[in-house]
C-alpha cells in the first residue's frame, strides 16, 4: 500500500474544500403545529474512503461513517409555562450502503468482505420534561446517565474516534505472524473492534433519566435502565483565566448481569485559549469471580478485569475563512478486552493522527485520519505475535 501517494491525494482534496469560498445560507428549519409546538428536522450524511492494510493484504473501501453515521432527526419542543417545557426527539440511523464494521481482510492478496446494513436503527426516541429550577427528566431510548463519561475532550476533529480508539477498520482481524506451525499469515479471532474500546457504559438504552440543574459548573445525572441496571454520573465545566476545564465520571451497576459487577470510567480535558488542549481518560469493567469466563480462563482475576487508558493532544485554530480547523493525536491502550479462550493477557494499542476542516456556511466537515493498531496476547504461557493494521481514511460529513 502506497501511503505517501494516498496522503498526497487526500490532502489535496481537503485543501480544495478548505479554500473554497463559502456562501452564507440562511434557512428556517422550524415548523409549527396547531398546538404551538415547534418541530425541527435535521440530520447528516457521512461518507468515507479508507485504505486498510493488515500486513498481509490491503484494500480500499468506500463506506458510510464509523464514529458518526448518516442519520436524520425530528426534535419537537413546547412550553408549558415560563419555567417548564416539554418535548420529544426521534433520531434514526439511516441504512448503510456499505457498513465500515463489515469490512474485513485476513488472507494474502485477499480483498476480504463487505456488507451493507440494510435496517434503520433507533438512536433516540424519547419524551422529556424540563424545569429551569428542578432539572430535566427523560423517558425512552436515549443516552444513559454515564454515557460519554470517558470522553471529555476539546476534539476539533470530532468526526473521528476519540478515547474509544477503534476508528475505521473495526471489523479487520489482526493477522498472525507466528502462533503455531501452519497458522502464519492467517486471520485471528481478534478484531480491532473486539480488542479496543473505552467501556462507555450502556451508550443508549431505554431509560428513565434525571439530569440535575447545573450548580457552579457541576451537574449530576442518574438513570434506571430497562434491563434492571442503573448508573450515575457527574460532570464539571469551568474556566480559570486562560484555561477551560471539563471533567466527567460515571458508574454503572451491572450486578444483575450473570458475569459483570460494574463499569467505571472517568476523563479530564483542559484547553488553553491559544487552542492547545490535552485530555486523559481511563476505565474498567469489573467481572464476577464466579462467571463462566473466569472459570474457563483462570487468568481473569480481580487484577485482570478489562481496562483502558487514553491520552489526547490537540490544537484548534482557524487557518481558513471557511471555518475552524482541528488537529488531534490520540493514544488508546486496551487490556484484556477480548475475553476469549486462547487470547489471554491481551494488550491492544491504537495511535492516530487526525486533521479536520469545517466549512461553516454549509455545515460540512472534511477530515483525514491515519491510525495504527497493534495487538499482542498469549495462549496459555505461549506469546502470540500479530501484524499491525494501518488505516488511512478521508471522511466527509454534510449536515442539514
């Protein structure tokens, strides 16, 4: 795979978008119904071109988005009185013509496989009631209270993965180098998406959730989840002279699960007025000592629970009149995430460089990302060795 030529091409395309003279467009996206509620319709289309190489084969894939997908939403709002408002949101993932997560490689000179995702997916479907003095209650499918607790950031390249580490190429398997005779250069059972993550609690689920009002930059959230789990989260946002601070922390009780006890994550981000920023994150999923996974794999003791660490460094600026520009370096290390027999003591690393340009007048973003994935584990006491996976992606998001 010729990364140099690919990078030249993607940079040229990005520059063309960036220097294009934007034309301001003023549109009214608000509809009104007979009962005076307002309705806004919005969404986005996400497309990407990725070149993937697993050390023994490579391919170019034209896919939908990864970390952010094509979607459409309807947001309704209405006022009860001066303090209380109510509303509802429906947001759907549009069916993917080519699903990034289904792109695979794994044998020498193979183009691998791809597939669409033909079904609509529900992201949000909830009703809320909000009081300026008392807070906000959600009922329905939406983010749980702890969602995003490990993702505090000032990422100016928000169309690519952050602390979760796994961006484009999530479905690609790490190819074996030397595991055992006859298995060299074959796909393993360890995929990028299966080995790298940030344990972001339950993401979105059917919940009853409460968000407190903000007091001096502090906000608390809690939710009860349809399957019996519950979670709690806290956040803090403030500015001190030239520094802006964001802190997130979340806890999910999973005791009703046959194998898990809890999920715990936290993150901290600090940005200077110059545009320079940094963020750290970490978390773990605690498993029961009696679950079937640990009985089959004695290595999973209390010290071997799946966990991750993350570091981001970035710079946000405005290099072109078109809109903001962002640059980001990401590092994620995920340990013992792949809880499968034959993959003991797993350690996966994701290192990425991202650049993104916003075209504010039309709600568009275009970005370039290079990411390297590496993975090591053991089968019993025997160390396994795998090829790295490299992915270069050019992504465009058009919001409306």
